[in-house]
C-alpha cells in the first residue's frame, strides 16, 4: 500500500511542482547546477542546501548586516543603492560608495538604457543578475525598493535594514 502511494506521488509531484511554476528546474548532483530557483523571487541557488531551502516556508534572507555591507562595498562587486531623496543625503550624508537613486525614480531608472542611467546617475547601471543592496534612512523604503526591482526582473536584491541611521551610528563609534 505504502509503495503504491509513493509510486503515485513520485509521478504526480514533479508535474505539480512544474505546473504550479514553483520549480523552474532541478539541481543535478556532482556539482552541476542547472539553475534551481523560484520563479516568484528569481533567486538563484548554487548549493543543495540553498536549493532545499527554496521549498521551505521561510522567506529568503534578504537582509544584509553592517559588516556584510562594509565587505560588499570594499569588494566593489555589488551595487549599493540609497533610495533616499537628494535633500536627505545633503543633510545626513551618504554611505560611501552608494549610488543615490530616489525611490520615486527607481522604476523608471531601472528601465533606462545603460548609457542614460550612467548619464543621469553617474554610475554604471546594475544588470538583472548583479547583486544589489538597497538602503535608505531606516530600512523601510529599501524594502519597497526590493519589491520594485524584483518585479522588474532583478534577481539578487537585498536591503540593509538599519539604513543610514545604523550606518552613521556604527561609523561614529569606530
């Protein structure tokens, strides 16, 4: 009886996963990855552990700590986008290395041509596969920025929940 149920489930489960658009493709053992990820988030998995975690009820970890942000800025391999208004940056100051792209302009800006983006914002435009960390004053607008970027097809988006306030406090104590 149990064997028969397992047999039925093994034929139906993959089809249900594929048809429900949860599973985009599969993880192949022996170090070969064929893009395993959720279509809804577009996040890419590179290890079996991450692949399995995609099917848990826990949301993906999109928060970046202060220490992680400092490392990302030092490495220069991620885009850090500050979604505060220019007036806020003039009053408070920027996070060094961050691009200022106000939240109200984000949708339009991420749809510009790379040349237009560079001309308007003075920085190379992030590609849809680049790691982007959004930040703001307190971590509220950066969460909205994640949703906007994800809807536009950006796959590796995160945010710094402490925002400028946390950054300034930690930098001041150094």
